[in-house]
C-alpha cells in the first residue's frame, strides 16, 4: 500500500551534514557523467557546432565552405517547394503513424503481460518485424505485399476488389510506409512491457482484494505508473519518426517517389547533402528540423506535467 | 501533477466476493480465448513477410519473382551455400565482425548510459537542466549531417577502417536515447529507496550499485536488446568507416549481393538475411528472461 | 569555497575546449589538397561499385597482376549509391582510395581532387594507342585528363525480337523513325490487350532526352552549360505523353512500380512490353530472365534529325591525394592492354574503347553478350561519348524524372513541367 510520503529530515549520522551530502552528490554526479561529458565534448559537440556553422555556408565538400549568411534558410522557406513537400510528408507520417503505432504497441503489451502460455513466443514474433528494420530485404518484401500483383491485392481479389499498386500510387505510397511503421511496433511494445513489469504486483493484488474491475485497475494503477514510459515512447517515437530515413530510402530506392510522396525530410536532406553535395544547404535543413523537433519535444515536456506521474515524488 | 493512486480501504462483503468471482471466471475464459485467437491471427499476419523471405531463401533464383507464393516449388539449399561463400569472403567473417562490434557496443552503452542516467535521474548538480536539454538535443540532430564532420574528426584520429568509430562512442554515452530511457525508468522508482540507503550511510555510489541497479533490470535489458539490434543492422556508419571488406559487418555483406544495374543475388541475399536474423532473435529470446517483474516494494519493507 | 567562482572559469574552459575542437576540424576541411606521398607503392586501394560477379572479376584480374608484379590490392566495394556516400565522406577527409571508379556525371564535381594523367599518356606509360580518339577526348576536363574510359554503354532500347517478329515486324527497328516506332508500340499494345504496352516509359530518363537532343545537334550539357531550351524539353515530354495517351507506353503507376523494383523484374521480363528503355549492356542480364531473344536498337529518330548513339562510360581516376601513382598507372595500363585481363573482365562496363579489344572478346563471350558487343561496334561511327557534366548537373536526373511524373499524373502541363525543370536546373548549375 502506497502512502503519501512524509518528508524525512536528514538524520545527523557520523560526520555527515546536508551540505557535505550535497557536495558529495554533486561531485559524484560529475564522475557518473564523465563518459558522457567526454563523448559530448570530443565526439558530438565539435561536429554539432560544425554543422551549425556550415548551415550558413555554401559547402561542396571539395572546396572550402564560403560564408553566405542566411541564404540557405531563405531559399529553404521561399524558393524550395520540395522542402514543404518533405515537411508535409513527414508530418503526416509522424502525426498519423506514431499514435497508431503506440496504441498498437500498448494494447499488445497489455495483452501479453498476463502471464499467459506461450508468452515469450508471441513476444518474439511481434518483435521480429522490428529486427528486420532497415534491411534491404524489406524493400522487396514490401513490393511483394503491396505491389500490383502483391499479396494484399491477391487477398482483395478474393473478395472481388481490384486493388491498385499501393506502392506506385502517390496517394497510397505513404500509407504503406505508415503501415511499415506500425508493423514494427515491437520496439515500443518491449519498452511498454518492461515498464509494465516494473509495476509491483502487490498493487494489483490489493486492488483485486478491494473489488476493483479491469478498467479501474487500468486507469488507476497501470496508466499512471506507466506514464513515464508512455511519455518516453511518445517523445522518442516522435523524434524518431521525424528523422525516419531508412524505410523511405529502401522502399523508394532513395528517390522519395512516387512523385515525392515518400520524400521524408531526412531523405531530402540526404539527397541534398550526398547526391548533390550541397552540404551547407543540408546542414541548414538539419538544423531547421532540430528546431521543429525541439519545439515539439518542449511542448511534450510541458504537457507532461499534467499527466505523467513519477514515482520519485518530484 | 497526477494524483497518487489511492487504494480503497473498505473491504467488500463476502457474498459480493463470491458472485463477483464467478462472473469473473466466466468472462475471463471467454476473453482469454478471444485474446489468444486475435493474437495468433495478428502474429501470423505480422510475420508473413518474414515467412515469405524464408521461403524465398529456398527458391532457385529465377523462381523468386516468378512465383510470389510462400512455398517454393523447388526447394534448394543453393542460396545458403553460395551466399555463405559469396565474393571470396565467407559470411562467417561478417558475422564475426558484427558480433564483436555489437557485443562491445552493448557493453559500452550499458555502462556509460546507465551511469549518466543515474546522474540525471537522481543526483543534483549545477546546470543540470541545461545539460539535460543538451543531451536531448543530441538525439534530435539528423545523423546524416554530422556524419561528415565526425568522419573528418575520426580521420584525424587515424581511426578509419577500424572498429573504433563504431565502438568508442558507445562507451562515451553518445546514444543519448538510452540515457533518456533509463532516466524515465529511474524516475518511476520511489525515492524512499535512496533515502533508506542513505540512512544506512551509503553514498551515491553504493546506492547506485546495490539499490538502484538491480531494480533497473528491465531498463538494462531493453537497452541491451535495442543496442544489439540497432548496431547489428546499422548500415551507414560501417559503410563509411570500414573500407576493407574483410572487416565488413553483416549489413555491408548483404548489400554486396545487390547490384542495381545488373544481376543481384536475391537468393543469396534472402538466405543470408534470414541467417542474420538468427543471432538477433537469439539474443532477444535470452534477454526476455530478464524482463521480469520488478521487486520495487521489497525496498520499502 | 563558494560555488559562484567556479562557473566562470568552467565556462572559460568550455569555450576553449569548443574552439579547440571545432577549429582544427574546420581548418582541416579547408586544407589545401595534399600531394600524394611517394610515387610507387606495394599496395593499392581500388574502389568500385558492383555486385558479386564484378567483385569476382576484379579479384581474379588483380590476383593475376599480383602474381606477376607483386603489387597487392585492397578492393573497396559497395553498391552504387552507397559507393558515392562513402566517396563523399572520403573527399571531405581527403582520404580517397588510390584508384577510384568514376562516371562523367560526377567527374566535374570532383575534378580538383583527381590526378591529371596527361603526363603519363604523353610519355607513353599509359598506352592508349589502340583507342578511338573520342574515348581519349572523353577523359578531358578543363584541359586535364582525369578519367580513363573502361567501358561504355549505349542508353537506348532493348527489344524482344521474337515478340516483334510475332507481331509482324521483322524489319530492323534500328532503321525506324520515331513515328513508326510510336505506331508499332500502339499497335502492339492494342493487340496484346490488358497489361500490354509497346514500350516502357522513357520520358523521365535524362539519357533518352540526351539522345533526342543530339539528334538535333544539341545535348544535355554542352561546354559545361545547359545545352537546351524549355521548348526542347517540351517537345521531348510531349513525345512520351502522346505515347502514353495512345496506350503505347504504360501509365504512371506501372512505370513507378517497376522502376523502383529489381532489375530482374522489368516490364520486358514480365512480357508487358516489347521494347524496354535501358542501357545496351544490360541486355545480357535481362536475357537470362526473358522468354524470347533480346536485341539492342538505337533511339528512333525524331523528325528530320540524325541517327545517333550516346556512349555513357564508366571510368577510373586516380586520387590526387593517393599514393603510388606510378604503380597505379602501370596497373591500369596493364589492365586495358593485356588480353588476359580483358578476357576476364569481358564487357562488364560495356563496349571497350579499343576496337582490337572488342574483337578479342567477340568469340569468347556468351551469345547475348556477343549481340550486345556487335551492336556496340555497329554504332561506333555514329556514337558520341557523353562529355563530363558540370558540377551540380546531377540534379537533372531527378528534375527530368519529376517533370515526366508531373505530366503523367496530369498535375502539370507539358509547358509548365518543362519550364520548371529548366529553371531549377539553371539555378543549380548556374
């Protein structure tokens, strides 16, 4: 039974004081953070700042970067229709795909958390698609499924529907990639499962004893205690989906086709940077994405104060 | 902030209990059957593409596109034999390389990210919010645009064509995704545990190792599994850092079967892709054992 | 010890650290091109793109060389697009392999990082005496010889002769005008019924456009600049739009599905079309999957133009920062002039620049490969090697594909699509 915590005043043990405890904690923090600091300063920060600087230059990899001020950004927002196409495609992918993926992952995590027989097999099977991730085999598999003569159309034919080529039609191609995202719900599902595992069984047992039904348990125990994990999955799947690259690259052959309908933002960025060697412009695209993602993440964090419950009483 | 769940203290009457239990048993069985049926259908649908790939790996090359069905008309092990010894290098080499890189990456992430997560999740230090925001920022940067500066950096170190650029960053917690993951798991653990340990005179290190770490098993397992899978299937980073084919990892090896302008060895590709699922799946199945129920309350008692 | 005194000094350290880290990086990226170290080496890094069979061929050839001359090779291979991704990062770090594969589309971009081979040709160390002059000229970029032609493909049409004969056209399509070709395609489509067309869609292919332009004496890029006007593109797109509308070429959906798909699953392989837009040296590969005998043909002539054949080469270059340049040149010289090497490599990149070398191959290659080689020889007189493109020109590939898609989907008129393509390409190439 969880009771409201009472603030425990620090006892004066031998030689300890609040100040020295804090200082010890502060110093200890730096030790714990040492690997991360090293990595951040040596490996991450330099390239990070470099890419920011590059976004204000015209850089072709061959020659020196030449400073052009905000020209890249101006071009991006006023003279580049593909930028907006890419942004739209990615936004649809994120705002439609991520919720669907997370809901599927959550429902299945719940379904699998019941100690049923064959649980590990189901868990492995549901996770398998995520293992295949960015494999080149996925492109072919997806064509086999959604192509003109693919399995989906064969199934539809049995009920008399003559399906189009789902991957070649600009109106449906993105849909197949969203399905691909949902198909790979295994990753967030595993995280949900791990989170569910962390909820003490005693809480459910106590609720059972008091006659609480399924839904009550779900809303009063599971969801609140799982909320940090839900929040994590939400934040990260949004970030990941905005940065999605491999599905579109692999399924469209790097073209973002048909007719730019699968031109994910990072795919466009990659084309600009690696196919056309516009590294300066690609960097500007990248940082614009960072701002967008950071904005959405900040919104997520602010909203989280209302619905996320942390066990550490913060 | 959400309200702390409160349990009802009043006990139900015995009669209510009995009837409720009978109702629950009936509906539970029906629900269970329904649940299993739905799960099975979903499971089959989920793995259909993979089953197709498995089937294709046993089909001779000209049949792969000709007959899109699941089962081969002619079964052959050719793809596996040819694929394993493709282009002069045995796929065993690629598996070994992938194994080394992946194993070290897992270890690196587990150590470095957990340490950092503990600091962010439990300890106080100056500018913590700023560092946390910076940490999150690193997750938001698209990978492709820092790759060139990073490549130049590693080139200055002389690390090109070694595994170092693939492994060392893991030991330096550059996969901030996992730091954030573990911070979230950490924060669902009640602080009473820490405080109890402190009362016993434990410093932050002992608290970390004896109290927190064991309770983080699900988070650690998740980190290990994800690192394994992502590192195992990472294509781009090994592509640019590993130029010597004898150091290639599995994804690079698979890619070499493809030839956009000529005859790709689809059969070999599917065969080796199927094989390469093996270690990942195996690791996952083993790791599942550690996704056990938390024992958080024992700390309270 | 107050905490306020620390942050300032820590910040100073941070700032210093940042500067220390970013500056060397930026400086190195702006560094002047390194000069290669020594001129000879015992080991060379050789980079190329390709699949299993090509990897095996290079291995066999280079093993031969190693046995005879002792120089070992580190082969660095990848698929086509990954090759260029890796190439880009290596360029930035000035760490290119010693010998790199190249095409005319990229060489303009990387010219400053490639070695001028003119001295070697002049001194005879690189013996191009059996070559046609146009292949030597193709290697020149701004007066420097930067790329060595290892094989050329003619982007045109592959056709299924058996199917064509069966449709009642036994004459040689190489002689046809575009009008005749168009009529035949529509006829075949009608006769075949559903899921049958005459030809795959070539309206989004820059090489088809290039051939069309050359028939009129123009070209994609002439002297480093755009060699056409929107009116030319309009005419070209209209040809294909008309063909699609009349049913001779497939609608957008079909083209989109098969162009993103595997090589082995093209329209001609499936029996959907009789003609296939493609490179001539892909014919032997396709033959393995297709019923009926495949042949090559040039792009039919539009209006009163001349019959031409473009020649798209695959080249090798030497990196300016590479080592062992003399050794590399010796190897390349051996590669292009030694029968043993030629016989192993066959027509992997297409027809060879030396007529003698092509003749060496004729008796030993497979039937489809022989037909392809004979086609290559037959068009030698009217063939023009595609000259190096200016930097940023690679955008044409995407832009023209988008233009064709736009028209095929009915999103833009031909005039608008042509105009957009021209404007965006002009903005890129400058």
